[in-house]
């Protein structure tokens, strides 16, 4: 019978400690979960920002090529330098995107390759020797690569593609970010 009062004494002593520590422990768990969610949200925003930056660079590159098409002489030479630098910037951004959002890697690389192809055609020395662009750029493949990259980005960042009607595609949010639904 002497064991019962000792047990009651231990329980009586430990209970307030546990009761006081329990809210602290629950609060710590809550904060840890919140920090993880905030880090995940920041990473997701950064990944999306890198993809949007590549899309923006590619669209600005297309405008630069269109502007260069109308130029000749010294102006064409200046545009050639800008075009080569812009293609290099797109390639560098595609590399960043490929590392940060691996699901978009192939389409980002194809977009960068198309930018380099168009840059090579526009900055060809034969064109500059005659001070004119010999062949106007064909933006069909660049536009297709942009659309493919945009779709891959939306898919990788938690959107799913839903077929609409015949040929159109519509993007819908996925119930679970980063996962394919269906």
C-alpha cells in the first residue's frame, strides 16, 4: 500500500510539468508546420517566377527579331549583337528552369535551341555582308515551342490540362499541386 501514495506523488508532480509543456510542444509543432509551408510556397513562387521569366524573355526575343527584320546596314549589325545576347540569355534562363522545374526541362531546352537557330539565321555573316536580312525569320516553331513550354510549366506547377471541344486545351488547377489529376 505504500506504493500507491508514491505513485500518486509522482503523478501529482509530473502532471503540472506535462500540462505546462504540452501547449508549448503543440505550438512548436504548429510553427514548424507553418515554416515548412511558407518555405514550400516561396520555392513554388520562385519556380513559377523563373518559368515566367523565360516566357517573357522568349516573347521579347521574338519582338527583337521582328524589329531586326526591318533594319539594314549599321542598324542590322547592332541588332545582330542584341539578338546573339538575347539568345544566350534565353539559353541561360532555360538552364535555370531545367534545374528548378525538371518537368519543363525538355521544352525549355527546345525553346532555347529554337532561339539559337533563329539567332544564327538572323546574324549570318552573308546577311550582314549585303547589309540586309536575306530570309525573314519563320516564327512558327518558336511560337510552338513557347506554347509547349507554357503548357509544360502549367502542368509542372500544379495545373492540369483538360481537353475542350475538338482541338483546344484549357488549363485547370489540380486538386494537389505538383500532381497530375485524373
